C-alpha cells in the first residue's frame, strides 16, 4: 500500500517538476528565439501587418464605392399658401382667399449611390508607393531581427563571461582559504608572524567580496539576456554553450577579416535605397496633382409620401423612383503657386536622401575598416593575454611553494595572487572583446 502511495505521489509531482524545468539555449537557439520574440521585433511585426492593411486601404480607393441612406420626415404642421378662392370656387368673390396645403404629413426616402474613381494620377502613384511601403516595413523588420540577434549574442557572451569569472574567483577563494587556514596553524605554532595572518585574511576577505559581487553580476547578466530575447524576467533559463566552445571557432577562423566590403548588403544602405524610392514617388505624386481627377456615379432613390402614418412605411403604396447617372471632373487650375512649391520641396527631399545615401556609403565603409582593425587587434590581444595568464599562473604557483617553504612573505604571495587574478580577468575580457569585435565586423559586412 505504501509503495503504491509513494508511486502515486511521484507521478503527481512529475508534471510539476517538468513545468519548473528551466529552458536551455545554445547561442544559435537564443539568437533564433530573439529574432522571433524580442519586443522590438514583435513591434516591427505589428508595424508590418499595419502596413499591409494600409496597402489594402489605399487599393480600395480605386474600387467601386457603394453607400446608402434612409430618411424620414414628419410635418407636424404642413405649411399652407394663400391662393385666390376663385381657382377652386367660381362663385367666390374676387377678394376671397383660400389657404391650400402643399405637401403631406409623412415622407421618407431611401437612396443608394455607386461611385467609381476613373482618373486620378495621385491614386496610381499611391498604388506604386504601397509596394515601397511594404518593402520599407520588411526592411525595418529585418533590421530589428539583426539587432535582436546582435544584442542577444552580446548579452549571451556577457553571461558566459560572468559565469566564467565567478568560477575562477571561487577556485581562487578555495586556494586562498586553504592558505589562510594553513597560515593560521603556522602562526599558532610560532612559525609565522601575526602580520602574515592578517595579510592572508585581507586577501581572503577581498576575494569573498569579489565572489559575492560576481554572483550578482551573473544574475544581472541573465536578466539582460532574457530581456533581449523577449523572455519574462521571472522565467528560468540555462545556457548550453560554454565560453571556450564559443571562442575556439572564432580563434581558428582567419577568413572573416578578409571578406570584402559590399555596401549593398548592409541593412542601413538598403533602407536608404527604399527611402529613395519613396521620395521619388512623393515627387511623382506632387506632379500628378497638376492633372484633373475624374469620377463617375450612379444614384437611385425611392420616395414615399402619405398623410397617414400607417401608410408611411407601407410597401403597398406607390414609391416614386429616381435615378441619376453622372460624372464629376475636378481640376485645380491655379493654386497660388502652392503646388509648385510642394514639387520643389519634394525635389529637395529626394536630393537630401541621395546625399545621405552617398554619405552613408562612405560612413559604412569607414566603419568596416574600423571593425576590421578592432577585430585584428582583439585577436592579437587575446593571444597576448593567454601568454600573460600562463606566466602569471607560473609565478603564483612558484610564489606559493616559496611561501610554504618560508622563502617568501605573505605580502609577496598576495601580490602574486592579485597579479594572477588580474591576468585571468584580462584574459576573459580579451575573449569578450574578440566576440564583440566579431559581431561588429559581421554587422559591418552585412552578415
């Protein structure tokens, strides 16, 4: 019975445990997730969908438009007009006046109108502009996805660096704690002075404080990563990629910096090309306003008149039909030179876009050369920091042996330990700089 009870409880708790299990992401998986779910990307997706609806709205302007209306009127007092009474009664005197009501108490009218835009230069330009709007919004969405991938990669690297830093500090804390305990025993046996114990305690306390701060930095790094990915800050995630796994392919790949610069691949330049198309169409739209617009319409109405309320809405009575077919031509012949000014403004806007395109092309090429230089320097610096880390570790280990043999002071050991920690931090920062420089170079290449 007890076995069945334990088994039942285990089965019941299994789904709860599965729900609480943290999601795991590799670097590529985190970037793919961010490209779909980051807050900026979601906003651009909605903006793109809105643009699609705007395109449909614009296209609908050239389709037939049908409208309908219905009106009802009740004349509480039908107006009367004075008329000579002889019109109705030949025996009436010449001065006699008769008052006659022209109209009925109840009237209603149902009307339907169909209109169709026939000629409008601005409409045809607007149809062309819808394709540019769709292209622009698609580019904005692509740019948001690129930035989401970059930001996620950088924050992913930040988590890996923070975790690696924490592990290094913890390992050093264990070593220092062991040395501290050993120094205390030596002091108790009279082999070292009180100053040596204090020096080791000072080193231990500083390292413990650094460990506590590193733990907080890991938590903050995870929060930033989740924000960039579009994940709730309360949700737990873990990373499957390790720092060495991420840096090794970069370190062994020497071809990235050799890729040629192609400005037409960069998202910023492609955005300007789309803006140039939009400015050209805006100029065409202003010029199209020199020409007239023509539209046609058909109107049909049915009217009913009655003195009795019961017959006002009766379909048994006679409804008077009326149909009108026509066309409307509208032409702004002279607008006080305002139209000419708008055309000139559109030309200036187009010229500014072209100027910005030329400047951006040079700026992007300059950024490429800068990113290329930064990437090469970051790789060289990483190699140098690797050597420094190895050297500082040797110095630290040698100094530790001397300290245990009584040939070095605690101050010298502390200096060697701090030097080693600085070398470790510099090495990790060098890795982070290489990864960030790689992201910057890939962005400059339009990858």
